C-alpha cells in the first residue's frame, strides 16, 4: 500500500485528502478514492487537467508513495490578458 495526497481548490475553499492505494495505482484511481468528485460535482475526469507536484501528467500515470495529485480548474481569464487589462487601467490613472 502507498499513501498519496489528492488536492483540489476553488476560490472559496481547498481540500486535501490522503488516500491509501495499492502499489502501482494511477492518478485516476487516487482521485476516485479521494471522494472529491462527490464533494465537487463540477469535477469530470475528462475535463480537468491533473498533475503531480505542479507538473502536468496523465490520468493513467502510476503513483509513488508520498505523491501529491493536484486537480486543476480551467483558467477563467488568460493571465496575459489580465496583465494587459491591469496595465491599461494603470496607464489611464497616471
């Protein structure tokens, strides 16, 4: 058995769940075991990006003891567009 963390966050809250799985378990198995899909109905495995320690990976990626599975939400705004908008506002002010 191995233990891994599964993490997901919304703007309002963050959940980190520790799960025990059989050696060789996948990212998808960890997400299913975490119960986060029940707590956050918007989670669909085919729709969201996932990663291990902030590095994108596939759902079939095998896990190692101590891994941290992260479920990523889609960006609401492109970071470059957001910076341009802030710069535009700041230029108008001063």
